């Protein structure tokens, strides 16, 4: 689970302007960090199916945000996609 401090750091790194908290880039970055942490949890707790369902929902949500970004701005999409694949 992301703490408030971790989430604020992610927002600061990915925001487009000073008051940006909801742009697709910020949302994708937050979801990516949550996915990473939850994947680590599931490596230890293999039978935690409730958390696995949440992970699948987060992955689907991130995919939707990426698809939206791809439709609206290909350059921003390319940057975000490279961040995820790295």
C-alpha cells in the first residue's frame, strides 16, 4: 500500500504543472507503483486471491489510462509507455 508521502513524491515527479494531481501521467505513475508493491506482496502470499483481484483491476485501470493517452496525445503516450517498460 502506498503511503501518503510516497504518493506525494510520485505526484511531484510526474506532474505537468504545480497543481496537477489528476493528469493521466500522474495516475499511471501511481498505479504503476501500486502494482509493483502489490506484485511483491503476491510473490510472498501466493494464495491471497482478494489482493490478486485488486491487482488485476489496477492493471486494467492503468491500461485504460494508457489507451486514453494514446488516443489523445501519442508523444505523451510514448513517454509513459517507455517508463512502464523500463
